[in-house]
C-alpha cells in the first residue's frame, strides 16, 4: 500500500537515510588505522529496489569501497573533503525527496477532504 | 528494532574515542620534560589505538578504543649531577614527549570531533523534518 502511495520517493528516502549512516561511519572512522571508506551507489541501489529487491539486499549490492585520491600510510582511505561533500549532497537530496513526499501527501489529503 | 545502531550512537562513540585521544595528548603534554631517577620509571607517551566496530545488521560502523598503549620510545638521558633524582652517575631520565607532535594530535582530534558534531546535527535536523511531515 505505502509503495503505491509514495512510489519511488519512499524507496529513495530509505536509501538516502542509509547512505547518511554509511557516510557518517566514514567520518567517524577518520582516524581508524586500516579503515576502508564505503559509499552507496544511489542510482544502482534505487534501480535494484525498483526492480523488486528488498531494502537491505539492494543497498548491500550497491555498496562500494571508495577509491582514495591519495592513500595514507596507515591504510585508512577516508578523505575528509570527499566525505563532507558527499554528506552535504546527500542531505540536500534527502530534503528534496522529503519535499516530493510532502507534495504527494498534500495532494492525497486534498483529495480526501474534497477541497 | 532493538540494538540497531543509530546515527546518534555512531556519533557518540566516535566523539568519546576522540575525547580519549585528546585526553591522552593532554597527559603527554602535561608530562613533557618530567624527569625520573631511572630509565624504567621515566614517563612514556600514551597512545590510544582505534579499531572499527561494524554493526552488521545495517552496515554502519563506528569507532572503538581498543586500548591505550605506551609508546615505545627511549627516554632521554641528561647529565645533571645537582638534581635530587640523579643516579650514581649523575644522570636523570627525561620523558621523550614531542610537544609539536602532541599539539598536532590534539588539533586533529578536535577537528574530527567538530566534524562528527556537524554531521550529527545535520542528521538530527533531517530526522526532525521527517518527523514533522504531515
């Protein structure tokens, strides 16, 4: 029911929220030796989700390790500039998706009220 | 779901880890230049060791402080016969703290702490927006 109600935006919001967690993990592990930064390929995850995959599976299949611009000596591949940019971009996209959802709900509410 | 790691728990653990790092650097700075009567008694710098802590249920990972270790650096021997702690040769052992390295360590820890707060407040803001949606 909710899939039909929110369409692609419901799935997009779930992936955006999960990506926020993954990017947050990268920022948290900026000083952990040997930590490999990860990111979710949003387009691939959404495609898998819309193709009928479950939430966790499609996100896991679209999670990739980041290729560092300049690897550090302790094996850590977190680059603060990259992570912060990705985090900001993801936050903006999350807000945009929220806006789409809000519009959808507003449309439905109006239809129900008969305004 | 109980036990699943949230963005807040992630941030909280990462911030405590950075705090441990900052405390270690502060201890090292406080003991810079302190002297001891023998090589064994001399202060050696503290170093926290971080490790990744993965929550396999949702693919989020945070930081764990694996332990705080003593750096393996030899204390500096200084000839100071008038010192009350001097041994029979007239030597004292000075702690091998590199003040510049500790200051850099402290700066980096505080920057990463700030970063985590920034990320957490953005996440909180987005969560509240989602909650208020109607």
